[in-house]
């Protein structure tokens, strides 16, 4: 049983560009959450998707958007990239109503 | 706003020694407390999810306790081994299983 997978592993983009990150949840999970981890900080919650809708959102600008597909996989899109968007982006999957969240290895985004 | 804090920020421990570190969180509106172990270049690995005051959980040489009335949890590692070197994160959800708020982690290095 594959755990949570994310692609790509690493990504380098230029300021002003747009990026799409992808996440496949653990088998049987229906909820996907996205987190940003900047250097020296703990992961910060971006948003969570369930039944293809955004359930809850953290303190991130509208440049950050997402999508969940019928197979529960999810995308994170960031528009108009800033240098400060450079971070590790983590995806976590869970089953609605359960406490446990399982994380993927992350996508390292570098904005130059 | 949920505030989760961890101490110390980093720790060097001689192989074979035991160690412990702390996670503190608001005691009001408590739902759960998660502990994760995060090795470099890997996915954060779920260690424990704790929900009840006085809860104690154990996984091999690692154990954790929870005090929801005073708002803290301790993670203990007995007889540290080099493979215990990792960053240990704690997190608490603000409601149910949504939006984990993480501490900044304790970076543990085991000295052979």
C-alpha cells in the first residue's frame, strides 16, 4: 500500500511564474491538507480539501489555490510567485472524522 | 489562535543516554496532540495521537505523556540510538482533525 505521494520532488521557478504541485493520498483516505514549511519554522496550514471542496483555509493569500479530484488526489497552485514562497510544501491525507494525518515527503520549491 | 511551542529547539545526546523534550499547547478547547518524527529527506512519520488527560503511549523505546489540564506533553526516548536522530514535531488541531498547528520542532542529534 503506497503512502502519500507528491510530485515533483524539487522545482525551481522564477518570480511571477505559476506553479502546480500534486498529491496522491494514502489509499482509503478522502481528505487532503496542504502545509508550507519555511526554513526554521514548523509546517503552516494552507488549506484542506474534502469532497472536492475547500473545507478550511489558513492565513494564505488568494494566490494559493487548490483542487481535489474525484479520486481524492489534489493539486496546489500558486500564482505570481514571490521569493518568499520558497519553501517545502507538504501534503497530508486523512480519513474524515479521524485524527491521524499521514504526510508525504514534500515538494521543495525554490523561487529565484 | 492556537500557539504550540516546543523546547528545546535542538539537543545533542550521547548514544545510550535517555532524553526527553516538551511540547506546550493551550489547555482550553483541547482536542488532540500529535507527535511526529521527521528524518531528513523523508516524510514526517506519525508517532502518537493523544487525546485523554493522563494518556501515556509507547512505541519501542519512545514514549509520550499528556497533561491537558496544564497544557503540555513530554516525549521520552530511552537508550538513544543513532537512528533516533531526527526532528520531532508536535501539533494540535483546532477542531477535530482539521488544521494542525505545529510547533517549530526539537532537532535531536545522537552522538555515537
